[in-house]
C-alpha cells in the first residue's frame, strides 16, 4: 500500500534560496592524487568531470538552527513486513525503514532535521538513504522537491515513482520503490537527454546507527582509502579488513574521518551490510551495474565526534554507500540519449552474531543475496496517477524549448512552472516580462540563443546571459553582460555577481570590493550578500572597513555566526586580540560551517600565536601551530577538524 500523508518532524528552518549566484574561481574544486598502489587503469577517471560552481542552481545557505515541529508530506509504503517512509519534498530521501519482524528501523532515522553545510548547494541533513546523481557530492536535490506519483503495478502492488530533470548534466533520473515481502525494491533509471555524451555519477548514501558492537561487511579484501591534505585527497589502495593492526569493520576503530571504497571483485555479488552485535541489521544489495561500495566513518578525534553530534541529537551514525564507480572521485561518460538502470534491494537480516572472521561473516551474509536480480515484473505499470508532489518547472521548460519529451516515464506538467520560472515561460511565448531577484537561473545554449534573439535586451536579460556565459566558461562575455546590466540599472544581485566575477575569475579585488560596497548599500540586510562583502573585504585587506560596517549593522546581521567569525578574523589581523576573543570563543556558532573548513581553527591559532609571540618576545614564525594548540586547546564547540 502507498499513501501520501502529512507528518510532523522536529526540524530546523531551511529558509529561502540564495539569490546571489555561485560564482567561484574556475578551478575551485578538490584535487585527487593516487599513489603508486593505485594502478593506471584504476586512476583513469579519478578527478575527471568535476565542476566548480553549482550554477544554474541557487545555493541553499539561509537555514538556521531554530527547531520546532514542521509539516512535511511523506510517501509511505507499507505491508506486513516493512514500513518505508520517503520525503519527496527533500530529495526523495528514504527517511525510515522499519522492519516489523526485527522490530527496529534498519536504517538510521534521525531524531531531527538538522541542516548543515555538506551538500553541493550547502544545505544537507543526516539520516536515511540519499540519492546522489550527476555530479560528485551531496546532490543538488537533497533539500529540494522531486515529482512524486503513485503507480498501480500489474502485480497488484503500489509503486512510488519520484523523478526530476538535472540541468548541469542534462539528465532525467527516476527512482521507483515498491515492497515485495520483507524487501524494499528500488528501480533507478537515469537518461542522458542530450545528443552528446555527458558525465554521470550516482551514489546511494545509507545512514546506519553507530553503536558499540556494530560492524559493516562487504565481499571485498581490498579498499581505496583517502587521506586529506589541504585542498584535496591522497588515495591509496590497502588490504582489508585489517589496517595498521586494527579491524576496520568496527567504526570505533577509525582514528579520524575516513572513506573506504571497496574493490569488490567482478565475479562477486554486490552488497554491503551493517550488523549489530546481536546479529541483526541492514543488507543492501544490487545487480552488478551498481558495483561500487563505500563506508564513511566520522572517527574518534574531537572534530569528527563534534560533526556527528552537530548533525544529530545524540545518537551516532555512519554511512554505507553504493555507487556506479569504484570511488566517489570519478565520473564516467554516458552517451547521447543513452539510458542506464539498475535494481537495489534493502532488507533486514539476522545472522545470529557478527563475531568471527571477515570471510566467515561475509559468507553468511552472501547467502542472503540471490545470484541474479530481476524485478521487472514488480515495476510493470498498470496505471499512473497525477503527481501528488510537484518538482521544479525546468523539466517542462526544457521539453518546450527542445520540442521533445525528455522521458516516457516522467511527466513534467505545466503546473510545475512557478513564479520563480515564469520569466522563461514568457520568453518561450514571446512575452516581454519583468523579472525579479527571485527568478531561477538557467543553463543551456538554447536559452542563450533565445534571449540574445530579443530586441532591446533588459538589464535582467543581460544578467541571465552573463550567468549562462559564466557557466559555459566564457568569462569575458560574462563580464561584458554584467557590466552592461549594471550600467542599465543597479541591482544588488547583479553588482554582487560582477564583484564575485572580478574577484574570483579576473583577480581584480579592488574593483570587486567597489561592487560589493555598492551592493550592500542597496541591500544591507541581505545575509548572503553581507557574507560575500566580508569575504572580499578580508581578501583585499580592508579589515577596518568590515569591522566598521558590522558595528553599525542591524541586530539580524550581527547575529549571523559567519559574520562574527569574519569580524574576529579582522580584529586578529589588525592586532586587537582581546577584542577578537569576544567573537572567537566557545560560544561562536557558525550555522553553515562547512565540512572540511578549518577557518575558525586557523583564526584561533593566529590569535594566540600573536599573543604568545608578544609574551615571549619572538616572531610569530618561531611558534608552531602545535605549540599554540598545546597551550590554548581549541574548544570542542568550535572544533570541526576532521583530520
């Protein structure tokens, strides 16, 4: 049975989307360096297909940590064995999977929706099963709605179908779910809607509870592991389950945050499992197309433990994952108009005990996995309801401008085009329209050609054209359009975009700061804009300028944690360390602190290094970071160091 119903979850406020476009440096993505243990063939696609900006998507960075019961629409599949709860409004997340025989949730159901900066668009939350598509990282849709419909299957079953159009890669992805006894069956289809090849990525990220005695298992004896360095990852291949004398299958044995990407032999079944000390747990398996498997552990150092508690309400978790490549540092090419699909199965198992040799336990679990997966009959449709939940209007708009259907199973109705996308619908209809700051961004040569064909381009037309050009790495054209847009009519968002382009692409910091100064004059209470202003002011060395701005800002702006951090940083830079301590201390809460970000720890070290150098009568360069942290340990509440 499938039903859509309202549920209440203890949740933070996600907030609106950010209207400041994500204009970053062209090479602003991580580097990956495999060592000699990784073969030439294994490293062929490592680092390939990365992107540096989320455009045309808008950032989701305006959430907070104020909690209350909030209403969401859930899609619930239930039978005598299982109850699966999906959240279509939040990326289709499988929020919980309750096994009635085992009397437990077999995936990690978080006690709250807590947003934090771990996704491509910033906002992300822990728990359940997340479906990541297109580009490496937590998907653009993880905090956005998918289309969701009820399908009546020919076998008398109900099927939940969720789908969307992904603009950067030009993909339509479709996630279908149904129940078969004690199994949750998932059928995933991804199609390249373009005529030329496009890069492809998929990982299903599964959160499971981390309790003493819990272990994970996978039918492999080798793994790629990563060690983080400033700006990227070093990758090695090691033997498992024992590494440096420790059993890696126990999450508590991890010192710091670590990824294990398991190299499952081609002939082996593809599965991964998390089993408690009572022998009960989750088994996820798939057909051989989905051959990658991973375990992610937060580790036991302070920063990793802090992250675990920052994302939850006291119950630890870790992740087991399944993907279309060996590692998450790879993309592969999907040919024009090609389609890829696979089955995944989620079920509870009881093997009696998780104690014993790796080979012994993996053999026990392996016996639960069939040699071949063929569930096509379970996904054969009889009739399809109208969408119960609507996604974005980009699928409909793309079908209209291309004059073609994107995918036969995925219906993109006109009703999905909201006010934020009306500008593009009017363009298609030849209507001149007034757009505003809330209008969505867009990508694609078709849209550029359509807008450029208009007579008397407006300031907003030129603004959107600039963002399309930036997305296509035509930076000079983007600059020209932005300068023309600003000349016609100054808007805070076009000024901000020009400033970010000048700073991050052309290296013209002073000109960039002029743009941001003017932008904040127009919208001094825009949180994201003020953050960008602070970043560029610090980059230009204008520390006193930003301190002065902050001192006269509204209380709403002054309460933003990241801005407090920036003021503290400015005070450290001008040597006012005592004042800096008013901002850089254990009370500092940076709501959107980023995974892998070391900003606050770096400011802390610099602050106390200045004080120690003055007291000791030596240069700051004579004092090591380790000595500073020994004398002035970083407080737990602001320690997010994962390595």
